[in-house]
C-alpha cells in the first residue's frame, strides 16, 4: 500500500472515542463557517447600504446645484437699496465717469481689475504706471465706495449704472486667502499675523500659547470659518479684514443687486473682453492688460489642502459657502461628495 494512503488512513478515527471527537470538531468547523458566512453577508450588505447612501447624497447635492440663479435667490432674504449692509456698500466701487459699479471680491482678481479700471479713467497711460499705494486708495483713485454717497445717490446708481462682479470657486478662493494673508507673511499687513491669527489660534489650539509661534494652520482656519458661534464672537475684532473670506452673498448681495455681468476667475481672459464691451470701455481698456496667469485653475491644490481636514469641518465650511456654489454654478467638490 502506498505510504501516502497509509498516512491518511491513520488520520481517520478508528475507535468510538475518536469518532465522537471527530464529529464534534466537524460540527464546530461547520458552526464557525456558518458564522463567517453570516458576517460576510452582513458586511456586504453594509457596503451596499453605504454605497446607496453615498449615491443618494450625491444625487441630492447635484440636484441642488441644478437650481437656477433665480431659484436660489428665492430662498434668500431680499433687501431693498436702503437696507443693503455696510459691507455691501463698502464693497461696490463707483465710476461716475463711465457709469459703472464694480463689486470687489478679494482673491478673485480684484486688484488686477482695479488697475484696469483706474487706467480706463485716463489718469495713467497703462496699469504699469499706477502707483501701488493708489490701487486701494478709493478716496483718491477715482473709484469711491458706494457707501460714501447719499441714499438717493445710491439708489440712482444701482438703477442706472452698469454693474458687474467677478467670482471664483469658493474653496480655491479661501486657499489663496490663507496663503496670501497667513502663510506668506507680508510686512505691509502685520495685523493678520499679530491680531487675527492669534485670536483664531487661541480658540482652537489645545496647547496655546506654547505652540503659538508656529503660525495659523489651514485646519484652524477652516474650523474658524465653519464655526458660526466663534465668528459672531471674534469677528468684531477683525473689522473690514473679514472681507477676504466673506461669502459673495455677504460681500455683493447678488440677489438684491442685479448685476449686468458676472465674470468667472477661471475664464477671466474670455469674460473680460465681454465685460469691457458691455461696460462701454473697450476702447480705453483692453483685456490683455490682465495678467493671464491669474486665471489658472488648480483643483489639485484644493484636494491637497483639504486632504487633512475632517469631513465634519469640510461639511460645515461647505454649508457656509453653499449659496456661493449654487448661485454661480460651481460644482460640489469631489472630496466632499466622496
């Protein structure tokens, strides 16, 4: 008889005692196998349920983005010209010379647009000749703020002047704001490092002040922006500086001020030509004056920045800027849907 068959034969039970224990082991193996199958089935069911929930969530969020501009505005509290907030009136710049209103939106190419519009007034032959300190000096650059006028003058200009705004993907705008104001420190704007950053760090950093010198992190910045109670508590310290991360709805009131043109930062080279033509200043200013580099879209940077942020904080942040996404047709970020 072959050695292999003999070895296998010896493993089989021969006595009643061995048969008893062999049957017990078989029954235990069968029990464990059935339990394993149930666990696998349960796990598969949970995965299918999660996939279904994710799909329904994506469909719901996608359907919300399918809303038209007017449909989104219907859900917003409307205001008349007189009751527009001071932030809105401060954000809208006026050119009586060309009968234009421009709502500035920080980190969406507004500085380049200011240069272009100042040059259009004829005071300077080109944007390169405009002094840097004049660009944001609205008392002397020919583009005063709407808030400097009387209520009657405000209403007249809102009803008769050409009005336009430039927008950008809300999350990408916040990343640029964080880099410009907190990451790349500017000696010309020390208050961001010495006043605003410490106030945010003090609220969210566990080991403050021991790690205060490390500077504000993007995670802390996102937590602050999504924290309604915190912003109501500490925003009063920051004054007008909060315009750099205020929503477009708060900055420019697009549902109340009916803008004649809305340009997008991502397609600014194309949109600028149309806006200048509609504003009637294409003869005194041209879109090539705008640096083409400012319109580059960088989705990869957004994904990298938000990779280390908790889903809860991202969702809270999205809830704050959701109207901006909906009003201007920006899709919900993939890293939020997933």
